[in-house]
DNA sequence: TAGGCCATCTGGTCCT
DNA sequence: AGGACCAGATGGCCTA
C-alpha cells in the first residue's frame, strides 16, 4: 500500500510528485483531525469540571460525562420548574439541592459503573411527565 | 487475559 | 479545491 507513495514521475500543480503531494495532503488532514479531536477533548474536560462527580476519584469516560451532563441539566431544570410552581424561596431551593445530591450519590459511591449493563441507563432518573421545559 | 477506553489514521461526505 | 465533520479500523494502555 505505502510502496507506491515514495515517488512519482508525474507532477501536480505545485510541482510535487503525485504521491508525495497526496501524502502531504493526508498528513495535513491527519494533523487537522488531531487538532479537532484535541479541541473536542478540551471541551469534554471543561464539561467534566462542571458536572458533579460526588467523590468519584476516577475520571468519567466521555460517554459517562455526556450522560451525567444530560441528567444534571434535567435535574437542575426540574428544580427550577418545581420552584416556579411552588413560588419557592431561597431556603426551599437549598433544601432541594441538598436532597438531590443525596439521591444521586449512591450511583457513584462504590456501586460500580451506573451503565455497566445497559447503555441506555440514565444516572439521574427523572419523570418525563413532571419535567417539562416551559419556554 | 479479556474488555473498556482512548488516540490516531483513513476514506467518505458535505459545505464554503 | 480544500477544510470540517464523521464513522470505521486499528493498536496501545489500563484494570479487574
């Protein structure tokens, strides 16, 4: 496969050998792809920092990070929706944030991976009927 | 050693 | 034409 990449009798428009030019474009594309994936991983790292881990020392995988972010957003939205319904005040909010953390903690405290047997599992179960975005 | 996770390469497709 | 994005293949590393 790579044996034909070393030399070429024809030249492309930039004066490079045919295969040398193709190899250079491939290398450039690889470098761009590497940079793109690094950007993606940076974004995952930033997401890991804002998503709760509750004492889990092991770094969340990409899949776990996405699942946790999804569940976290759902949970926070539910809190806001509930607060709106009940005309809540700060003390009520504080109470719910505490109880939320206690509910979710067992999933990541010595219970193993939450999606060890089912990739459709959501760490924070939520009720679709009670949770509705109203905008 | 098997399985999970990840980085990288690669070719295809779409967009500008 | 070239870049961005995507998905499949592959190999390395780590852990139970």
